[in-house]
């Protein structure tokens, strides 16, 4: 008994040191394993990125390289539905802008392993859509290097549009990575302008002996109305923001041509507004013609009724669209 009790105080510090040493060795080994795993993931992502600017991912790749730690890089993910049977024209348009942005980053001098561009197609990763409770496409999300995505890490596509420049600005806000967008040369505008100048020049040359048509008030009035219709329907907003033409829900296939918010619009919506404004204007012109002309009374009455019908019906339609976008607007006329 004496030998045991005398040896106990001597062995306790040694045992404690051994336990501490084992814990340190275990934690050090775990840290080394994490570093090796991270290095492998970064190397794999860089290899994929060297092949193509946008990395295609299925459910397994998404969970391993985007969701699962460790990770010291940010990932931009476009959730989309590009298969022809989905008939998502917006997805194709957004994909083109996304490719431009990813190429601008991949081939820039500032390219690094801090940011990667990826895409998850619904037909290749439906489980990912289900996991994230996502029921619409396209959707852009940012997965930060540390922590979980916040609300601001989901791009507001409906309000801002999906132009590459807008996406680059959003990425800069979320990651501090500045991307200068480089678009491939597009000569369609130059060619169209050259054709227009050639057409006008040819017309003036053919009519060089009779240029009275230049002073035609009706022609200039029609040209001015076309410009007014284009500007008041939101064509300039479309040019700046680059919204989708329409939106198709991948779940039920329903296509929306009118945006449900007053903060955004679709390209198709601006075309509809342009036609409605043109129809109302035509009705007002017919009403003015019926009131000022001195022709047959019966004919003037018919013109007046047609003009009044155009104004009433299409203004009611225009007002109903306004009510659908500005929720709570109390007034309507004929069409609700």
C-alpha cells in the first residue's frame, strides 16, 4: 500500500501530460486534414474554371464544393432551366449575360481563386432547388466564403434586371471583387445605322428634284409620336436595366408578360403599353377629325363612335394594368 500511494502523485502529472499531448496531436491532425481538403477543393475548382468560365454543377458537386466546409472562396451560382423542354427564354437571355460576366472575370488580370462562377440546371440538380425551396428560375445567389448566405446574397432580378454590369456591381458589393465587363464586339448597331443613312441618302437622291415631302407635317408628326410612344412605354428603362422579355414559371409553365411590382417591368410589358398608348392616340385623332371635318354627317358620326370606342376601351385596359402594378389603387373603368 505504501508503494502504491507513494507512486500515485508521481504518475498523475505524467498522465495529464500524455492526455494533453494526445489532444494536441489529434487537433493538429484534424487541422492538417482540413487544410488538405481545402487545398484539394480549391485545386479542383481552379481546374474546372480553367476549362470553362462557368462551372456546371449537379447536386453532389453543389453540396461538396459550395455548401460543405471548409471553404475560403466565394461562389456565384445561377439556378436556371436551360433545357429546351422548359421553354424558358428568360433563362437563355440571363445565361448569355452571366457568361459575359464570367468570361470577363476569368480572362482578367485580377482573376484569382477568391471567386468562382457556377450554374445549377433544374434538370441536373432538382434536389438542390428543393433543398433551397426555390420555385423560379433564373435566380442568382452568392455563397460567401464564411457563414451562410443572407437575404442580400440573393440578386433582385425582378427589380434590377440581369445585365452583366448590374451583376458585376452586385458582386462588388457582396465580395469586394471588382469585375470590369468586356463584351464581344457587336457591330449590329453600326450596320443598322449605316443602312439607315444609306436608305435616307438614296431616297433623297431619287427625290432630289422634288423635296417637298420633307416639309410634310403629317410625316414629322408620325415620327414624333413614335419617339414619344417609345419613351413613355419604358424603352429607355429596358435599355438601361436589361429586364427579361417575360417570365415563365418552371413549375406550372405559366408565362407573365406584366410584372406584378411597380418597381420593375418586362420588355413585353413595354410593348403592350406602347400599343395601348398608340390606340388611345388614334382614338383621339379620330375624335378630332370627326369634330373638325366638314364631310358627311353620317360618316363623321361613325368616325366619332370608333374614336370614342378606342379611347374608352384601351384607356380602361391601360388603367387596369396600372391597378395591377400599384396595389391598392382604388379606381377602375370598365375593366378591373
